[in-house]
């Protein structure tokens, strides 16, 4: 009886290779777009969460608790089966229309209802965790930093933007990087709503030629390579690898005072 033999050509050539390429491109795209949107939402939630007004602070806290304490797959189902059908019909028609920037290899399209729902789900889910990581980093900043900024003529927004937020990001940079990596890895759950990322492609290959072991092995290696690459890039070029947080806050304050005196 012959032993099991791997057949990598059934995964790395022909149509299966095209599926893997499309899945990789979709995973990269959802990671980049989702990370950008999640960062913006996280800063907005952080501003509301740390507001002195209860009317702003409590709703932000409720939103964070809701997204942090419910399974991501359930949230993806909500966006796909409940929220997306409620969007304006004109927008839904535009999403499924042909666009020059949308096609991927072998007939895949990145702009689709599945992409929109995966993007929304991953962005809000990650933003809720990012907001709490940044809030922890903000709490590590000395209270005197904000008071000194206000006494030197900073508005509350400029104090937050130029003094407090950069230090909060530096203080929480490693956990923040972990959330971006989680977004990339959790994109695999979007296959549950039909989003054609890496896991979706490996399942297609399994159904196509039964090369399940080879397909999932390649899928695992792709996730591993993406994770290692993202981690190295973020840690090498991110703000956590540069000057200390307190020194960054003092530098920002000095630069602001110089600009004000010169004007």
C-alpha cells in the first residue's frame, strides 16, 4: 500500500493558484482598508469615551462594550443579513455594478456586498479594541502634560492631537500592533458570509480537487508570512520604535510655541 504523497502542483498551478492569489489580494485589501477605518473610528471613540460630557461618554462606552463582547462572526452576520439590505438601493446597485478597479483574477471582484460587510464588521470590531488600548496608553500619560499644554495656549483638541494622542499611541503601540494583526487573522471569519479571502480560496480548492492538506498548508503559510511581515513593519517603522513618549510630547509643545511666537 503506497503512503500518502503531497501534490503541491494541484494547489500552486492552474485555477487553484489563481484562487489563492485572489484570496491573498482580498486579504491584503481588507486588512489595509479595515486598519485605516478602524484607526479613525478608534480615535473618534477615544475622544467620546474620555469626554467630560456624560451624553457623549456613556454612548461611546456602550458602543465599545457591544462590539467587544459579542462574537465577530455574529457581527458579520448582522452586517450582511440585516444592515446591508437596509442600505439605499442606489448604493447597493452601485456596489454590484461593474467597475474598472474591481476585477480580480479568475472572475473575482473585491467590491461586493461581502467585501462591504466584512469591511464594516472588521473595522468596528477592531476599533472597539483599539479605543481601549489607546485609552490605557492615554491614562499612562502624566496629567501635567495636558495641563501644561492648556496653560501654554493649546486648545483641548490641539492638546489631544499634538501632545496626548502621540504619547498614548507610543505607550500602547505593541498592543495596537496586536489588534492590527488580529484584524488580518480574523478576516478569515469573513468566509462565513462568502467573502473570497484566503480561507474561502482554500475551501474552493478542497472542493475542486480534494487537495485539502496542501491547500490549508499553503493558506496557513500565507497567514504566517503576512503576520510576520506586518509585525516587523509596524515594530520597525511605527512610533513605538522612535523617541520616548514623554520626549515626543515635549517636542510637540516646543514646536507649537515656536510657531506661535514666529507668527
